[in-house]
C-alpha cells in the first residue's frame, strides 16, 4: 500500500519538474500581463483561457455524472501542455499574439494540474497554480455573463 503512495509522489514530482520547465515562466508572464491589463483588455484573457479550457477537456468525460474529477483535470492539463509544446515548436517567440495564446495554454495546463492535486508538495507551484485557477474561474463566470 505504501509503495503506491511512494510511486504517486514520484509521479507528482516528475510532473512538477516538467511544469517548471514548460509552464511556469509562461504562466507567470500571462498572469502578470493580466494584472497589468486595463479593464477593457481583461476580457481577452478570459476568452483565451475559457476557449483553451473547452478545447482541452476530454470529450469522453464531459457530461458523465460519475466522472473522476482528478482524471478529468489531469487529462485537460495534459492536452493543454501538449498545445504548449506544439506551439513552442511551431511559432517564433517574436509574435506577441502567438506568445499570448501559448501563455494562455500554459496557464490552463497549470490550473488543471493544480486542480488534480499535482502541486500539493510544492508551495511555490501551489501558489502559482492557485492564481491560474482563480483566473480560469473568473473566465468561466465572465463569459456566460457577457453573453446575457
């Protein structure tokens, strides 16, 4: 039984290391840009993370009443991480729009990894993940309210 916990902790550490390498800087940049943006630009941030979140959610788990929330969060995070990796390989870093979208993907990946409990043992990543979750939550509340 304790071997299972040990392997799970090892897997979390591996994911944290991967997230530090591919997501941390981009998420920080996105969140800082969001905080620096005026009220007329903030909806762009909301739309970006909301759209990416929807694109990354596993279709086979959406709408299932007994879905595993942790598995859902992990799958969504992995899809967003893959988008980051694909975008980094495809686009130059000189394009602000491409950087914005890539940073939004990183923020979504980090938010869902936080929701999956990956950052429990890492206080720094937990704080950044919490900020990403807050932004995603604001986006999911803002977008439907904007349509009304």
